[in-house]
C-alpha cells in the first residue's frame, strides 16, 4: 500500500527557529513523566557526571583551538583511492566531512542556472520559504536534481561514506555499498538574507528518541548508565535500521534509514555566507542529548554549571528539553547549556560549486542566521541512503510521486510541480545510466558484490519487478 500525502506546508513547519510561535507553548503530556521513570536507572548519575566532565574539556578546546580546520576534508580524487583508517576515524569522531571536487564546477553552476530558469518559467506555481522571498524551494523534480542524485561521482562518494557503517548480524537485509536516491529540496539563498536561520538541531525525530523501542535499542549503551555511553556505536546500521523517527507522521520528518544527511554545493560559499555549522563531537553530543531530560539544575544560578553536584534527577516533570512531538530535536543555550553552542558550533569551511558536505544523522547542525556574502549560497540537499527493504518500500512510493510531479512522501503535500513546465519525467529517468536508474528505482537490482540473493529478490518484489 502506498503512502498518503502529508498536509501542505513548508520547511518552517518543523523548525522552531523558522516558526517560533508554533513551538513549546505547552508542556508535554504526563505520559512523558512515566516514560522518564521507565527509563531511569541510578547508573545515569555516573553517566551524567562523566559526560559533563568530558564536555567541559572538549568545548574548552573548541573555544581555544576550534575553527573550520576541525572538519575533515578530502578531495574526490583522494576518496577514489579509499579512506585512510585515520581519516575514517576522524570522520566518525567529528560526525561530518567535506568532499571537494566531485562534480566539475561548471557542471554544478549549470545545474543552478537551469533550476533558476525553471523557477522563473513556473514562478506562479513555485513555493518555498519564506513565501514572499523564497530562499528554500519546495522543488524536488527538476531535471538538474535528477542528474545530481544519479551523478556517478556523487553516488560513489555516498558508497564510500556508507562503508563507515557496519551491519552486524543483519547484513542480509541491507547493502551499504548500494546508495539509492532520497529526493529532497534545494536552497538558493541570496546575500543579505536573515530569514533562513535554522538553529542547532538534529533531524529524524525528537521525543521519538526516547519513545520508540527501536531508538531505545540503538541508544541502549547510553541509556544503560555508567560508562556505557562510551561504548555507544553511532555507526551500527543493524540497530539503526529498526528505529521509527516519524512516530507522529508529520511532514518534513524522515521515515527511512538515512545514515548521512548531505548537500552538494551549487555556488562558492564560506563562513559568514549563510553556510552550515556543526557541533564536531558526535559521541559526546549524542550522549548529552539522551541524558539531558533526566536532570535539571539545582537552582537557576547553576543552569550552566559543569559540576554534576549542581544538577539533580528530574523524574517528576514531563520536560524533554528542546523536544516536541513531530518536530526536530532542537538545542539552545537554555535547553542544552553545556554544549556552548554560540562558540562551539563550527562552520564547515570554504566550498566551491560541485563540492559535497555530509554529516551523520545524529550530528547537531545549524545554518548561519545571516548571509553576509556577496553572491548566492546555494545547495542541493542530497543525503547518503543505502538499499534496505524499508528504504526500497519508500523508493517505490517516491517513484510514484515523481511520476505524478508531486512532492516525495516525507515532505509537505499538494500539487507540487505536477503542473510545472519542464519538470523531470519518467522518460528522463529511463535515459540515465543503469546505476542511476537503480538509484531511482527504475531498474532491477542483481545479486552479488555484497547483495544477498534473497534480499535482492525481495527488494525487486517491493519495487514491482
């Protein structure tokens, strides 16, 4: 059965920083008190003490030595030779990476020009945020997006990064070497824009991280207390594939296994020009996120203290700081003071058109609140997504939406681009390479090279082959 469309809307519906009037106006229901109590164990006190101590050191180092240089970078030419062990470990520690030169600069700039022409041709039908001066477009089905999602270098980059994950005992139900397409929006942010200011957040659910049994299994080491948080494996695909990040089935909420979010640059941009910022310590930020709801400051004056004695267990309130059902997990200095967000969030550095940026699905990230550059800051949102049965099920429905010209299943619904002139069509998809057609769900997968025969048979059945 195919998914039904989500309600119409825009990217602002799920972000506090874009829609502050719609967030946090009421306390969470009392059932969240029961949830806290059911997850509580005395070992979390030691975990909290350890994490606060580690965060004080890590954030102090970032404040002293931080900067764009802490974000791993590799050229596409180097990537083709394989990730070194040291770089792989650094990417896993930081949670993000910049890959330069995958797409020729002129090709990427050509994509942008084509998109701008498409938007101009269909200006009465194109929607986005903000509605009166669009910076983020609700466009999913342009021909350049189709070409970018199936570009050989982009697919190869995705496969290389997906290899950082491991599958454990579930290897027959997933292929980390087989990236598939997940259709998303695009951004063409103009100089001087201050509207598209995404605050620090993690996508893929908020309270779901504690509510959903799959998430609880994935975070079991952290929630188990003691020093277990140090053993949490952020790259365990076997357990991550079992989570349900869209319990509330809201628009803009990712419903599949998306190990890395990402974008491909359509312009040259850098710090101060409306670019991406990340918190560059995946393990610590993840552990802190999961532990934070269980503790409150002893008094208002200790709300930013790193001394664990200034914090006490909070099991009688329904508070899950920065969390709201159906939204992203959001962070502010008030909700998560120990992250020192204003100083410790790091820009991803200078990029040129055709470069790619990827970040782990649990990496805290934001977008600079003001674009102070002189030219547009533009990207296509293209994540790294592997072939799984769940993802194949979504790919089938995404394919149906594409053919109808409407938004993909996870995104705000409506007529989308169905009446737009010059949008990409099934015929365009069928004219792509075999690898590209497979990524879009238009060609059968074959067994071999890590693809189990039974798994391939089931994937092809789901896709209708």
